[in-house]
């Protein structure tokens, strides 16, 4: 049976070149990087090489990279690490955060937890195409605002935020700017030496690296309080014995992503645009969710006007044909199983927000995969249309 994996926003297959390096390293580099002997120093060198590789990918300095166990941990460290510097110790100054209203749970739930600890959080609206308006940010910043957090690319709809502009507004007001770039790093270029970003979270498994390893970029001079307390690793900001093999894999994945970025972006944009044109032409009530152009190279999200309830059935039927895609609600409902909070934030009603189909392309997808998907999808939806008993007469014949 065919196996076509189009769910690269959920996670990516690890690149065989990364696996092979990790395999060799897991035997060779068993030393504790904090040990002074040669075995320890060899392990330390592995970590420092990965730090350079990652810094090269995002255009930062190696000593501004802190390895973590995931993107989630990096975002928690960024937000809670800033909050700790203003909760309690500096009550007079206040502690106000701003985030977009469709952040991933890694940021959204951290904001909720911080609210319970006394941080005030304001959420910025996003428009119907999934973009934050910079003028909303300007208006939302207050004298007691300490941090603004807006994701670089949304995980459900794939839209790219005007990060440079949001960062500039934030910096001009003397406030720290964090971006959850978990979906964006490795897929679009970053230039942190010049971009006004103070904190950036990333994750290895989203760009063909290993799972369970991520990093936080912390611009020099930015003060964070650690979440963990221990042996002082990662300059005391993220103590615990390092995941050497994972970090090596993350570094290698970063190196490959950098080398192949230009060709990969244009290849994925071509495949993505072919899918948009074909799906909207062959399924009349299918519409693209999120901005047509300001989106990740390989990321698509479709709704089906009038037949939103069908999306999950389309997903399951595609799965039977060996095609893996995702439903918008499954990956963004903040665990309620209800409508997608991301799509609701974009102004969709709860019915519309239940039914979206996310297709996310990656490094190992080919033209043949896209041909197969574009051949199967219309058949699947027309088959479902025939068996569906819930279609309204006004939309019959269109799914
Ligand atoms: N932020 C975004 C935008 C994501 O898409 C994800 C993962 O889906 C995360 C954070 C969490 O990353 P991790 O799985 O490494 O914890």
C-alpha cells in the first residue's frame, strides 16, 4: 500500500543522515560533558559544535543558544523565566504580558499558568486570514508590559506573522519579544543578529531532527530565571546532564536545513501552490484557510463550506488510502476535543472551526506524493458526499 506522509507540521521523519550520525555518536560520546578528562571533553565538543550549527541556522551567536528537552520547554523557560523576574520581586512595576490569541498550547497554557501566579496577560486578535495587526500590538503595550510573545508561524493554518515589525514595535517600547518559532525554524530563514527578537523557541523534530530536544535563543543581556535548579549546565539556565546524542542530531539537522533551505523553500512552495490550485478547482466548496501567500512553504489548511463535519471523515478515508493528514481541531482544541481555538480566534463559528484539513509537506515528499494525494482526495470527498445523510440540500453535490 502507498504511504504518503503529509503531516509534517505534527512531526517530521528524521533525516537518515541525522540518524546515522546519532547512531555513531551514541556509542562514541558517552562521557559526561562536565567531566574534565578526555572522554568528557569529547562529549563537550559535540555539544559546542551543535551550538554553532544551530546558531548558523538562525543567524544568532552560539553563546545565545540554550538546549532544552523540547519546544514546549523552551517556550515555558522564556515566558516563566521572564515572569519570575517580575512576579513578587518587583510588584510595584507590575507584570503584564501580551500574546496572540492563537498561540500553541506551549505558550497559551503557560500564559494561563502565569495568570494564576499574578501575571496579567492580554491576547491580541488575529484577523480572518490568521495575521496579527501590528497597530493592535502598539495599542496593547502598557508601561508595565514585560514580554510580548507572538508565534512566527501558526501550527494549524501555517500563516507567517510580521515578526520583524512586531519585534521592532516591542523593542522601541523597551519590552522583550519572544517568538515561538517551532514551526518556522528550519523551514524559513532567520537572521537573529539583525532581527529584533530577544527570545526564540525551536524544536528538533519539526525539521527532520530527533524528538525530545529543542533550544531557546536568549539574546545576550536578557535576564531569565531558570525553571530547573541543579548542576549549572547551560550556563545555569537549564541544568541537567546534556542529551548529547539528541543535541548532536539537532545540530546536524540544523546544518542540513541551512544547506538545503533555498532549494527546499522553492520546491515546497511549488508543491503547495499546486495543491491549492487543484483542490480549490476540483472541490468547489473547498477553501484555503489562512493567508494565500504569507504562509509556510509546505503548509496548507482547507475548510469545506457547509460541510465542516466531514473533515474528520475525509481524514480517516485518506488514511485508508495510506495518506496521513491532520484535522485542524485535533491539533489545536486545547485538549477539549471541541472546535479549533485557532480557527475560532480567526473569527470562524464553532461549526466551521470543527472542520479543517491540514496538509503539511516536508523534505521527503515528492511530486508523485502530491499527484497521488490530488488523485485520491476528490474521489474520497465525492464518495463521502454520496454516503452522507447529513448534507443540506443547498450544498449537495459540492463536497
Ligand atoms: N509550538 C508550536 C507552534 C508547535 O507546533 C509545537 C509542536 O507541535 C510546539 C510549540 C511544541 O514543540 P515540542 O513538541 O517540541 O514540545
